[in-house]
C-alpha cells in the first residue's frame, strides 16, 4: 500500500517542486554567512522582480539589537494562467507598536515589504507592496499558523502549496517581548476574470 501511495504522490511532488524551481531569493543564501535585506535598526524596501510574488519569509530576532529582526524573502513567478501584473502599489502603513491586519486591496498579491524601525517603541512600521493580475479574484483563503511559534524565535515561513498566494497578514505585538507574531493570509486565485470588487 505504501508503495502504491508513493507511486501516486511522487509525480505530484516532483511537479510541484519543479514549479518552485524558479525561486528568486533576496541576498540571503542559507549558508553560515547569511545576508539579509536589512541590518538591525534600519529601514528596508524589498520588491520581487516583475511578475513574481513573495513565497517565503525568513527572520531572526535579537534582543540586544533593540529587539529587532533581520529579514529576507524569496519570490517566485505566478502561474502562467494569471498573466502579467496589471498594476502594483504600496498599501497603507501600519503604526509601530500596534496590532495589524492588512490584505492587498484590489485583489492584489504581496510582492514586497517595506519597513522602518522606531527605537522609541522597539518595533517596526510595515507596508505591503501589492500587485494585481488582471481581474483575477481570491478564493479558498485561510490563515497560516503563527510565525514565529513564540516571540523571540527565528522565523521560516515557506509556501509549499503551489497556486496559493500571500494576500496579506495579521500580526500581534507583545509589549513585553517587543516582537511580533505573523499569520499570513493565503488564497488561491481564479484562472479567469471575475466580477471585480475593490477589496
């Protein structure tokens, strides 16, 4: 029975892995000398290459560096059925030290992050860079588990499911730990234009 299941699922896993073969990673390289899109206590602006969206988020926390985090992201081209992005923009800023819930408006997908550190609250402000693909609409949305699992831990979130895309996030902020936990809003997108709503 196990062999039959392996024969059925191995081609699917191989196909899904092949879809993810075109990751574009930011500066970090998974080695001992990791590079990041920011340095502690500094702002950053990360945007995926044209036609790609965020599929992985990596971060490490340092209490001694102002309770701040180093960040990096991986991008991947969207499915061909979505086509080229028709519009990209920056969403509203969330204020440092507060909880945050944000989805890309106009049915957009997250294609970048911008952040500024504020030493007065030992936290960051955040903005999503969003891109819309024609008049495609989200469906089958869900929230991931919390990343990191506990305040102060390292964070590694990877979208293993092909054809699911990050549309936003909700975060909680701990005034004690001076850190955030993230739940990412993940959706599938229609392969056809749909009755469009600016949501």
